C-alpha cells in the first residue's frame, strides 16, 4: 500500500483517524460511506503506521498516510486535498488538524452554532457516530457494515479457540484465573485453545495458559505480527476477549465471539448483529476507564456466563457455513 499521495489524475479525499486497532475498525462503516459517495476520488487514510496490515484489508481505502500524533500537521500541500473528514474526534484539536489541510469540503462536527456539520453527541455508539457525521454531509452509511477483506497470510492456528487475554487498560481486564477456567473447559470439550495478545501481554498469557494446564507453545501472544494476528482471528472457531481490538477484528470477519465489557458498555462499543455475544453487568458499572483494576461490570461476569455464551454461539444456525466443532455440548 502506498504510504502517501502521488498524483494520478484523481481528486484526493482524506480521512483522519490516528488511533488504535479497534478505533480503526469502528470507523470502517464511515470509510465505506466516503468511498461510495466519492467513487472517483483517491481515498487516503491518515492513521498510525503500525496499522498498515489491517488498513490493507479495508477495500474502501486506497492508501495510508502515517501520522504519529494528534498535534502533527497532515502532510499535504494547499490545494492537494479536495475532501477531508475528521473521524478522529469532535474537539478543537482534531478540527484544527483537518481545517489546516485547506480542503474544498471539510467533514467534521460543528464546534459552534452556525458551523456546518452536526454537534457532537457523547452518548451514542461509536460506529453510529461517524456514519451520522458523513450522513450529515450527504454521504450516508450503515453503522453495521464493518466487514473487511480476509488476510492474505496463513493463520498460525486455524480453527482454534482464541482466548485474548489483554486489554488496553486494567479497567477492561477480566481476571486471569477466569480466562484460564474458560480455556480449560473449552480444551476439555475438544477445542484447541490458543492465547493471543501483544508482546507486553505475554506474561499474562503465560499465566493464563499455566492456569489452564496448557503448554507454552499455545501462547501466541508476542509471537505474531498484526497480519498474523488478524489471520488468527479470521480463521478462529471462536474468540473470547475483553473489549479490545480482538473483538472488533472478530466482528470484521464475522468470527463467533464473546466480548466482555467493563467501564464502557456494548451500547457504545459493542459488536454489530452477527455471531457475537456481549457480556457485562451494567448495574454495577463504575465507568472509570483509568481505574487501576477491573471495572465491577466486567469483574461480575462469571466463567459460567462466558461458557454458556460460547455454547449459544455454536448452537446458532446463523453461524457461517463450516464453523468448527461445537463447544461444551
């Protein structure tokens, strides 16, 4: 994928979304809306360079322009960009970044009365937020249209049950001993369980594998690059994860998934309709994303609830043809 704009006779549209993996994937419906509305444009995504293997899977996007930080100007000359869309945020800092491009059309939330675009609404699903924005500029989209192409690399464990042990913040983490109990039950039922995560989450994954009585070679955390991780999720029998990028990848590939939510609920970041089950206990939620430990809403989710959700997924006739074997039945 080309790393920045090169003149090819087409007008250029730019979408700004320099965040993490899950943030990229919830913006896919808005990127598709831009693509449909601007079929003759070259659509470039300005985002974190490390996301390039997944950006390649988003058919709506023609190229990636790496951006290191929010305060960094986008690398375009005046007159180079026809349309720019702020899919990054709704405040003055991200608005300033896209305004500085000098595009003919700036798609962003209004900061003051009288500006084009909708005002920011905090309490809405993140996917709906961005298609509401593009729709306000005549570019409607479907917030559930999250699908991306399947990776062109082989999965390191095709057909495995993937237990993703990490999360971006401690408030989203489910206890390691409960992940271990789930993994042990799935393995006993005939699933081949592997553990995914980042290099920084490898020690936690090793702890979970040991608690499940499974060997170290089942721990893929820190051993797969982003492309391999995407392939792992795409070819999994089921994914069990907290609210993190693994869950959004499962949604993008329609891989059956059980996703556990802590400080922020599924009404804001949950999966679209499909073979996915979101678990949480909203009645005890604290909502502190930066708490030093698990939010009560995820801490209250039990091992039995997760295993029952896996059973429900494998019993669902709506699952994709060829879904690997049943769960604990």
